[in-house]
C-alpha cells in the first residue's frame, strides 16, 4: 500500500514537472510571438493552453484518488495537497503566457513592443521561462535554499517590470497611450508569471523541509 | 465521527463565507479609497489584507486536519479539497482589492480616476463587491444556477473593463500616459476580482451538484 503510494507520489511529481516544462515552453513561445509579431507562434501558445488546463484537472483528480484510496497522513498528506496547489499555480503561469500571446495577436501585423524595449522584454521572457525550468528541477529533487534563489531571480523581474513602467510613463515616450497601456499589462503578465513560480518554489521547499522559507527582506 | 465531520464541514463553510465578506469589504473600501483619494481607507485595506492571508492558511490547516483525522471519501473529500481551492481564490480577491488601494495611495493626494471615469469605477466597485457578497450566500446555501448568474454579472464587469480601456486609449484622452497605464492596471484588478469570484461560484456549484456547470456561450 505504502509502496504504491510512494510510486504514485513520484508520478505526481513527474506530472507537475511536465506541467512546468509546458509553462516554460508557453512563455518562450509567447515571447517569440511578442517580439517577432509572429501570429503562428501566438496561436500555438493559445491552443497549447487548453492542455495545461486539462493537466491541472488531471493532477487534482489524481490527488483526490490518492486521498480517497490511501488516506495519507502527516507529510504525505501535505505533499498531496501541495501538488494540487502547485498545479493550480502552474496552470495560471500558462494563462499568463497566453495573455502575452494574445497581446501579440491583437496588434498583428504591427509589433507590440517598440525597438527600444525589445531587449528588456527578451530578458523578461528569458528569465521567467528559466524560472519555470528551475521549477522542473526543484519539483523532481527539492533542496533547501531553492526558494531563496528563485526569489532573488524574481527581484530581477521586478526591476525589469519597473524599468518598463518608467519607460512607458516618461514624458518623452513617443509611442502613444494604446501602446503604453498594452505594455503596462504585458509587463505585468511577466511579473505575475514570476510571482507564481516563486509561490510554487516556496510550497515545494515547505513540503520538503517542513519549514516555511523566510521571505526576502 | 461522521457527525463531527459534518459539523466541521459546516464550520469550514462558515469560515469561507466570512472570508468572502472580508473580500467584499476590502473591495468596497478600496473603491472608496480610489474614488475619494482617501489615504486612511487605502491603508485600512492594506493592513486588512494580512488577515485574509492568514485566514487562507487557517482554512488549509483545517482542511488538512479533517483529511488526516477523518479521511473523508467521495463527495465529502471533494468538499474539503474545494474549500482549499476557494480559500486560495478568495485570498487572491483580497490581494486585488489591495492593489487597487495601493494605486490610490501611490498618487495621493491626487485622484487616480479622472471625473469622466468616476461613475464607471464606482460601478465596477459596486458590482464586484456585490459578487463577493453573493458568494457568501452561495457558500452557505449552494443552489444550481448560481454560477450562471455570477457569470452573467461577470459579463457586465468585462463590458465596463472594455469601456475603460476604450476611453483611456482614445485619441482624445487628455490625462496623459501615466494615468492611462495606472487605470489600465486598476481596471484589470476589478476584472480579475470578478473572475476569481466566478471561479469560486463554479467550484461551489460543482461540489454541490457533482456536475461542472457549463461555461457561458
């Protein structure tokens, strides 16, 4: 019974890891769609999102069955509940990538990002997708301190987010209000994606160590 | 045992209902802060948010203990898991109200909302807080069709959200880019608050009927 349970737990972990890989891919493709005004890429992100929604539901169903059939206790129970929590966050990461792809599609064939902000958004895309990659590693092999690392990376995302907001609200912004408001939202999607990744890392570290990791000062 | 369980389940329901009441209050106060450039109100929302965060954690802890001690099955298990899901969404509703209060605080003593959009934001505040009120009723006494009603209300919020976006990106917008970008975000917080409320209603209806209610066409 216990062996079955731990086998299922490992499967659940692998399943969550695969969801993170999908979220990372969604973010990479969304950033490509955004920076390349690439409609095909944008559509790809939009249709892939349904799979991530389904995976979230499947994760919850697996967790429910494990709870119903095996009634785990203590740390095992915490693990199963956390998987449901994490799946929900990862699914939301997919939604945020989808929103970025939608923003690219909305203005196509025009570019959503003006030349002077391309590098910043490329960096946002690279860092946030990298955070999702990092989650794959953490979920498969949790280790103390990993939340802290992801939280540090989140600092960088916050800085880039602030940089975009400064740029689009500066007096010398030449691209008009519609572009500025669109970018205010898009940059927030990156920032929220990073926040969700940090939430997942925090939860993973909590269930592996039993201690809620301290928030950055 | 089963009696204890159902008693605890009712307590959990009441607990979630109280969380929704707090989210409704947070949204009302945030809208007052926004429309009245009221710093005291804004600070009140900001400090109340910690209580909602704590309530979410407590809800999860209660659910965990119920699962550990009573190992519920089938629909009872579904109810407990859904409580965790709903608590997370309601906590997020509080965060969104907090973001609106922050936006009011950021520009204080100036007003964040120009006169011609005051009615729209007042309406957004009224409708979304009303959705949280409605959740209190649904959680205490679930009934079929309630998700559909909240989903209809969400239509209105989407329309108001689109109206704000149209207004701030129109050629004749006289208030500059910083105000427009701030309002693009603030109106999205209202829209997201409504989305979360719909998610909760959908989940509540699902656990009470066993059927996932159909999405609006």
